[in-house]
C-alpha cells in the first residue's frame, strides 16, 4: 500500500511539473529572449540563457516608438471598460437575480445567447453601428476612445456571472432592508455590492484582461497611431524585412506586467468569486 502511494505521488508530482513547465516555460522564454542580442536570438542551437544581458532592449522600446502612447491608450481603455462593465453588468444582474418583472427569463436567455456568438462575427455589425452614430461626424466613433470602449462596456458573460453570485446571497436580506425603508437601489448598493466583492473582482479581472489583450476590434476602430493600443503597437514592431524578436519580447514582457499586478492583487477575490459562483449555480 505504501509503495502504491509513493508511485501515485511520483505520478502526480511529475504531471504537476509538466503542467507547470507548460504554463511558466513560455513566459521564461519570453523574458530570456527580451534580454538577448539579435545574434543570441538567431543562434543555433537555441540559447536558453543569454550570454550577455541586454537591458537596453527595454529602453529602446520606449524611445522613438509608439509604445508609450499605445501603453497609455490600453490603460485608459481597459480601466474605463472595466469600471463600466462592473457597474452596468451588476445592475443588470441585480435585476435578473432579485427583481420580478414580465419577460425576465426571456431577456436573460437573450443575454445568454449573446455569449454564444463568436466575437469575430460581431465586428462587421458593430463597425457599421459606430460608423453611423448620429451627430458624431462622417466617421462616427471611429478612431476614438468611445469606439474602443463602448462596444465592450457591458458583456453577457459578466451579467451571467454576477447573477449567479447574487443568487447565492439570501433573499431575506432584501426583505429586512425593505422593512428598514431601503429602496431597491439602496439594497443593490448597500447590501448586494458589498457582499459581492469576490464576484466583482472576478469580473474586473476578466474584463481588464479581455480589453488589454484585444486586437481585432481595436485594429478595426483605431485608424491613427495616436489611438493604437498595446497589442497593435507590438504587432507594428514586426516589419517585412526586419523582425527584432528581442524588442518584441521586451514589449510583450512589459505588456504582461499590468495584468500580472492586477491578478496577484485581486487573487484572493478571484478564488472566492469562483467558489461563490459555484454555489449560486445550485439555485
């Protein structure tokens, strides 16, 4: 029996090590490449560890490039889209989870249906909509922050996720608050939101990451370099005749830093949010 347990442990640790290498390996390779010279990058056989660390690669990507502007654009777009999605999706989720009104289930099924449409199929109709927004000039919201942010300001996934979490909160709290004179909005603001920080954190992480990594929609809307986001700027580092992988990897490493900071900051909420959603789905 002891031998069997030892073998099981070895198998588990071996599989865990393989999975760990599979997830962490690409990031370590990206970091190592960002510190290599062009010669080390193209060397054969490949060099995992640089012969000399070239920290100046990180300075070069900020000098005379569109990366600083693109980085700030991504910060603005991802932050505002996250705030709007958390607020508006929580309002919609509160209505679906705590209010009774005609057609509630049908509307919620409509929200769920939006999650089943591939994002690529939505590009053309969304482009036509923002191109023809009334009173916004001949280009509509093209090449503007509004065009980059508004189409992702609220998502069906966030509504679904928050609704499931709200269902896990006892409805007796609503009745007690109503007896104390609270309106529906006060119940939402003073009771439901404070108790839903894990789910709100989860939505914030997913929304920020989604907008930070968005490429297709941002490339469709942004027409000038002043409106490029970080993913477009990284793609622009590649030219037809000269691909400097060390600079590309330095830019990719820099672009990954905000996401890692956000994730590790909100990690406790992330884990609690997943657990709460699971309990909400039982209702």
